[in-house]
C-alpha cells in the first residue's frame, strides 16, 4: 500500500447475496429476515423487531461504480463492513452463524476482485462467542480479511459482558483491527422517537456506552494490545474524558474493575473523523491525539458527508501534517503494525 493512500475505515456494504433478492417492493426471505426495496428507493431489511430503511439507493450500484465514486471523492481504499442491522445478533445462533459466513464470503469476494481498493472487516455471530472465535479465525486466516466490525452491544449486553471477553482476547491475539459501530437494536427512551433523534443522539450515545463499558469494565486494561476504533468520533466519549477522570477519583464505583486511570485507557483507542464539524474535529485531535483519529465517511449512507476528504483538506483548523495523518497515515501505520498490510 502506498504511504500516501487515503484510507476510509468506515464504509458499508449491503450484503450482495441479500441485495440480489432486494430489488423488488415485495419482501423476500433472507437469513431469518425479509429484504426488499422502497418504491424507486433504497433497500429495506425487515426483522421480527423492526423495519429498517437504509438511507441511500447507492447500495444497488455495483462495485465498479462504487470505485468510480471513491475516485470522485478522493478515497483510495475503503475498509468495508456490513451495514449494522445485518449484525443480526438477535437471531438463533445457528442462523447467526450462517448469516455471518455468507456476509463474510461476500466481503472477501469483493476484496479479491478489487484488491487495491477494498480491505474487509468481518461480521461475527456474537450471540455465540465460541462460534465467533471460529468465524474470526476463518475470516482472517482463510478469507484474508483485516479485522472485524461489531455492534456497540449484543442483544442489550454491553461489551464488557464476561461472556464476550474470550472474543476480545481472540481479537488481540490474532491482531485484528476492530471497528465498533452502533447497532441500533437496543430499546431507546420514547423521548428519542421523534425527529430522527434515535440516530442523531442515539448512535453517539450507544458508542459512548460501549467506550465506557470497555474502559470501566476492565477490558482495555486487561488487553492493552487490542486495536479498537469507534465510529462517529467515539460518540460523546472523548468529550466525557474529563468527567470519566473526575468520577474515577471521586467515586468508588468506577474503580471496581480497574486500577488504571480512565484517561490512560482511553488513550489506547482509536476513533473515526465523522463528527460533521470543524470545531469538533479540532477538539477530537486535541483530546485523543492526532495519531488516534482515522478517516471515516459512513459511505454511502445519507448521514455521511458528501465530501469526506475535502472536509479534512479544506479545514483551516488542521495543519498539513494532521491532515495527512487522518486521511491515511494513521490507518496505514496501524494496519502495518498489526501485520494486516505491507
């Protein structure tokens, strides 16, 4: 990989095996759910809990057009991960395993076809930790994917749940890049039911809970080599760093599982740049350190910026060294350190 490549670590794909069935307004069964499309609109996933309309019709475009769009916005390489509603942790384990394998095969095929443009992140059936470790090894060792994308919780269980620790141990041992994205499948207060607040507030809130759980639950302290990145600028986590520190000093509860100060533990994590605001990205760098911020676009979702690279290059709050680091330098150094790229 070129040292100056622009690398986007937050880019989604609709599973190709599902997309092949989704080009109709009549729902069609796929892996424990139903897929279809809005009339002349974006694809849809229907589960027993919810109906998700994805915010872009670009999912129906083939990889050739996707690469053309990457060229148009100045992205050389995308780390591609499945759309979070397809994590499908709510399925019975056998169905979750089947879905994960199908999705990972799809992603690996896309990476093999376009090896200079895509690197793959696997999904795992986290409702079954043992099966997740098996699929992790297959995805990394056999399919050649570089890491995993996981939700901020598993059926309501936070990521510090003891049942999941063996999976995080496996992430660290196999040297996988771990990308954490809100699942959206946890019940939110009714106060978030209007105005798209379930996403505008709910998604960053989910990410913040995930960071807090891994910090105060002791996972980051026990696994210092874990390479983990959080979507949407880490939610409100970086902006709560001072509150975390103060609570750790003043209260007993935050010290139950950790002896390392939370600020030190947070210095081990990465976040993407997707904060939609020049002032926020400056604060993110000043709080987390520029080496911990990786380019993220949420491509091709409507909640992602239309010009993610230009947002960084045109900022008058960042110097040229910081811009280069965010656009690709940080991601390339991390992936090389993990042995995922050369």
